[in-house]
């Protein structure tokens, strides 16, 4: 048996279903004709599935936000109903204006505000205002307009203020958030932990603090400056109490993600930042070491550094050197050997800063920091050894082939020799170029083989990865590159001697083709050489203040 209420509801939907389809298709003339013939459609509570009014449906279906026909129709229809009709909620507890704010349809929103200004203060079921929805969805112009027309509610204080800032940051509208903070420096400050919530939002956006590259550099740099300024203003206004969970959460999140600008603002605003500990009894510098955040760790120069700063031990009895001894997976360096080198650099850098008495300290597992380092990195040492040997073996084969070629070329003089064994073209510039480049290729390739042989026969102790092995690989790659280049110069000189008197036009194409092997080697091996050199001789972990 069919329930009479269900039957009535079905008839109700069937009555207004054609109107709903017209709105979906943006058939605004058809909508106007339908409403003219059936005025009850303007006040129907469930004219479409989901308890929507006609105003909800129109706002939801607007595809072209600048549609003059849709905006004019909305204006006509809104003028025919009372304010209570415009203020009706859908099944989600939203007014049509709230939906409009989320879509960023400023023209339609202005129409609704014109006929019921109080719509801006009607909250959703989640206690959100339309201005919050515009901020969350990232509609800058709509948000600014709603700021101007929202009256009777103090949206700059309490949870409302905190939400506005949080949603603007969620939407990456840093310029709007900064302008708002400058106009209202105390926004959201009286809400419990509200500023901490905002700081947490920023701390979870490391890309907002990233140093911009050449691409879109202006916009990225501007966003970078705006986010730093937002943090600075908030830190000045916030009430600094160490036990504030949200503030600590933001601080340690920033330290973990390596946002040094963020941490720096904390340090400048609160000079005891270095003494703040998280739930694991670790300071920001402990966290920086644990996650290998070099720039955050270098802020240590701003906190009147003494060795006493590192006396704190975590819940496992690990001091900061134990943390430096732990293996941290990294995507910043390529190859196991380079990662092992970086791990050693961190360990040595922290080792220089701590008090000598701490070197022998044991953790709760009765292990010193060095013992932890050895245990944590034993697999990485094996992988680094394998990587080094494979690289050295491959390169040494190439170097050995070059030795064979250039050694034989030294006894096969182009142009022939006289009866005394003196080259016939001894005084030709091309011959001198051939002779010099051939000798350079021979000596450099022999040097390269010796370096790679030194790598293959190394004992592969942990500390060898710090300087000894990388230095040998750098020298080996440089001399190998030089030997290839010299060999190709010798080849070019030989071609010139053989063909210059007959085939002048052929020499240039042959010389260009001869550059291909050198170019290929540079493209394949130069990035590795550059990474190795930068890691070995580049900037140290700790930068002197």
C-alpha cells in the first residue's frame, strides 16, 4: 500500500521536475515562463530533490557566472518573494547566498544581498557564515565584498576570526590574509589557541616558504614574503606560553618540514624557543637534526648557543648526537655513497658542537652515538660500496680502452716518417696538436684508471665515504673526461692532416661528429660529478654566524 504522504511528495516532484530540468539546462526563458504560469514555484519548499528552493537551484546551476540572463532572472524572482523565502535552508543547512559565496558568483550574490541583507549573517549547520565559505573556496573578490556587507556579526574575533584566517591560508590567499592582519592585528586572538591553529596551517605548507625559482619567480617570491609577514604579525600578537599545545605543534611541524623562516620568527618573538620540548622531550634543534633540516639547525646561532643546549635527552635516552647517528632516508642526494657521505657530515657537524663528555653517553639501549651510527648505517655502507665499485668498474673500462687507443696512436704517426724515424710533418701545427693531445689523453686516462683502481681496492670503512672515496671518484671522473676530450682532439688533428689537402669541406662535419662522444659523456656523467663535488667541497652543514 502506497503511503499518501509519499504519493503527495511524488506528485509534488513531478509538478516541478520540468522546472528543475530547465534550470539545469540554463533555459532561463523557459524558467521565467514556468514561474509566470505557476507562481507557487517561487515559494515551494521541496521543488527539487534535496529540499531546495528555486533560488538554491538557480545558484547551483549557474555555469557562466557572468550570465546576464541568469542574473536578470534571479533579480526578477527575488523581487517577488519575501525575505523569509530567500533565507530558507536546504537539506545541508545552507541558504542560497551561502551556496553563492562558495561558487564565487559575485553578481548573483549582490542580487540576493540587495533583497535580504541579513542573509550574510545566517549561519550554516556547521556554524559557518557565507564569508567563511567564500574564504575557504578561495574566491577573493566575493570574500572582500562579503567583508563589507556582513553587519551585526563581529567576524574579526573569536572562532569567526580564526576561521577566516585559517580558510584564507587553506586557499593560498596569503595576500588577502596579510591585508586582513594588517587592518585587524588582533583578529582571532581571543579564541582559545586560534592563533596556534593558524600557525599550524602555515607550518603544514612548506611550499609557501620555498625559495622561488626563475619560473614564475615574481609570484612565488611575493607569496613567500607574504607568508613570512603573516607569521611575523601573528607571533607578535600571540600570548607566548610554552604549554600551548597548538603553538608547540606549529613550531615543531615547521622544524620537521624545514621551514626555517617560520622557526626564525618564533625565535625572534620568544627567546626561550630553544628550550621548548615536544611530547618526545626533543627541542626544535633535535627535530632539525633528526629530519636533516640544515637551515633550521643553523638558526642555533640566534639563540645564544652553548653546549648546555644539547644536554636534554629524549624519552629513549638519546641525546642530539644519537639522533644524528640515526639513518634518515633522503631524496636530496643521488646514490648510496652520497647519502652515506651526507650522513657522516651531519654526524661530524653535531659532534663538533656538543660537549666532549657527551661523546660516550649511552642511551636506554646502552649504546653510544657511534655504535648507533654503525648499526643504523651498515646496510647503507654495503650499498655505497656496491655503487662505488660499479661506477668505478664501468669508468675504468672506458679509461682502459682510451689508453689502448692513444698508446697505439703514439707509434702510428700520421703523415709517415723518414728513414731516421723523424715524422715528415714534424713542424706542422696539426702534428703538434696531435702529439700533445695524444700524450695528454694517455697520461690522464692512466691517472683515471689508477683512481678507479684505488676505489676498487679501498677498505670501505665508514669514514672513507666522507672524503677519501668521493675525492678519488671526482679525480677519476675529471681525468676521464679530460682524456676523452684530448683523444677526440687528437683524432681531429689526424683527420685534418690526412684530408686537408684534398677534402677541406669534409673536415668540419667530421670535427662536429667528433664532439658527439664528449657531449654524451658530459650529459651522462657531469650531473654526478657536480653532485659529488658539491657534496664534498660545497657548503658545510654548520655555517658560522
